[in-house]
């Protein structure tokens, strides 16, 4: 009985087929080898293969980069996957703001150029470091200084009055001495007439024109002031003369340059020796005029007119936007390498967001409270402290792990913006320009941020058609576009606020 009973080890096999052993069993496919190759994977395999940190949106079904090294990630900048346009939307945004930053710095170049001027009736007079609108309305807008042609005027700071008066007096003495020489030079015309009649007539015409322009400029160097007139009125006369002189000085310099060039053409080796000696006397005249013009050139508007209303707050905002958008692009490009890389880069991304929030405050606060130094310094100080504290918090691992911590930090900074706005409304009223120039753009910017947040929070549109928007027009891409558009709205608003503040000044 025992020999007839089958055993587990001696199971019957089909005829003609040898029994298999462990050594003969087919080896499984080399899954370990293929799983280490970089590839685009679907959402359904992320959790099973250890890439759960990539599984943020269940409605994005494909295009996940797995097993990507840093170099692979950089190469993927030019590949199509589900992060391609998350990266590029903010790269393009960052480049736009870099160009805007360059344009802002270029806007300040005219303050150092020879044609730097402010178009009237924006601002002509500065007192105590601020544009004084009351003085402008009382002493300037009511006068006939401004013509219907909207003449350009330079801005003069009151603290430079003594410098203006002193330089104009020195220039007056030099040019007065030059004018006194011109009648004595008329005698040389008779000598030139006998040696070179055609030269004499040309030289006489040049001298007559130069004499007229030089006399007119010299007269402007002595504004008619009354010794008993108020200080502001006296300064006004000097400022008016200063503006007229700068326009006339340019014309006179062109005239002297032309006259000097004319003399050089006459003073050739073919000329009679006696003619050459006489021409040297005329060269001495042009040198005297140049000396007087040089004194006036030191009264350049870029030196006398301090750019009190600065563009630096706008530059701060633009730099913060560039940093934020760049950090976001770096995060979306490189975070797929590992959970550790994802955590570290997300912290940098959050830090960039904090910097952009803080940077957005600077132009609003600076131009809104430009005339209230205490409030200006207080609000900018609070924003700076909040930014530094939030930036430090963003570098803590808990900041990246717990959404509640991030929300608390972001909301604390965002809601602080209500305080200065409420201050403006309380001080000026809701419909005042101080409030409206800030409030309307902020509402537009806030609307774009809310729209982007709705896209991001609801996962629209991919939640309606899962897998359709894996590469193009996903909710995160739309959120990025809204962020860039909102930042551009804020930039335009800041530039308008700057121009408004420059034109409005401070009420005395």
C-alpha cells in the first residue's frame, strides 16, 4: 500500500514533459533595472514605486518624471511633461520683470544727462526736502512763468539757493568782461577789411549774433529782485532766471562752437601773418565765453534737483518678483529628484513667495505715506520685520510639511496690508485720490490672485476631464499665469502711483 501511494515530491507529470526544478524555473524580468531608468510615468504607479511625493494631483494622470537626476531635470526644460509649462510660465515672467528692472534704472538716467528736466507744471520748487504744492499754487501757477507751449522747467531745491546765486554772480562777471571786450574788437574789422574783405564781413555777422545772445544771457543773470520782498518771492525770481539761463546757455554754447569753428577755418597757413594774430584775439574772446558757460554748467539740474520721489521702491518690488518667479521655476524643474530635494526646493519656493509679498508693500507704502515720514518708516519697518521673520520660518522643515503653518505665515503678511489702506481711508476718505489710486489696482490684482487660487484649489479644469490637461492648461499653469498677470498689474499701478506722487507733491 505504501509503494502505491503517490507522494508530494513525485507528482505525476504529463507524458513527454520532464519535471521542473528551481534551477530550471524561468527567471523573472529584470524589473529593478528598468525601474531605475528615467522615464515619464503615470499617476497609478507613483505610490507603488516610491514616488508618492510626486502624487499631488490625482487628475493629472501622466507625464510624471521619475528617476531624473539634476542633469536630466535641466534637460527636461526642453521636454514635454506635466511640469513643462509650470516652469516656463514663471521663467518668462521672470525675464519680463528683468526687462522692467532695466527700464526703471534707465528712467533715472535723464537726471544725470545734460537734458534732464521736469515738464511744468508738475513741480518747480522744493522746500524742506518735499515738493510744496501750496507754494506752487500760490507763487508759480499764478504767475506768467508758464506759457501755453507747456515750457520745460528745471526743479531747484531751496537749499541750493546760495549756490545758484553765487555761481550766477561769477558767471555774470566773466561774461560782462567778455561783452566789454567786443566793442574794442570792432577796430580789428577795419584791419581785416584791408587784408581780407570777404573774411571781415563774415566775421562781423558772426560777432553781431554772438554779441546779441551773450548780452541777453548776461541780463538774465541779474533777476530783478526787491530787497523787501519775501524770501519765497526772491527765490522764485532766482529759480525763474535759473530755468531761462539753462535754455539760453545751450543755445549760446552752440553759437560759440560755431564761431570757434569758423575762426579755425580762417586760421590756416595760407592766411596772412597779420590776420592770424588778429584771429587769436577773437579766440581769446571765445575762451572767455567758455569760462562763463563752464561756471553755469556746474549749476546742472541733476545736482540741484534731488530726486526726492525715488523709484527705488519699484525696483525693490521688481527684484522680489524676479526672485519669486525664479525660485518657483527652479522648484518645478528640479524637485522630482527626491523627497529631500522636493522639501528643500519647496522651502526656497515659499521663501520667494514671502519676498514677493513683502516687496509688493514697498511702492504702495512709500508713495502713499511719502508726506508722512513717521508712518512711512513705521510701516516699512513692520513689513521688513515680518519679511525677515517669515523668511526665517520658511527655512524650517515644518514650514514645508504643514500647510497650516504656511497659511498662517502668508495670511499674517497679506492681511497686514489692510492696516495701511485703512489708515489712508481714515485720513483722506474713501473717494480721495490718495486711496483710489491704491485701491482700484489692488482690487484688480486681488481679483487675479483669487481667480488663480480658485483654479488651484478646485483643480479646474483637469478635474472635469482627468488626463486631458496633463501637459497643457492645467490648474497649476493657470495659477502661474494669474500670478504673473497680477504682478504686472502691480507694477503698472506702482508706476502710476509714482507719477501721481511726483505731480501731486505734499500739501504744506
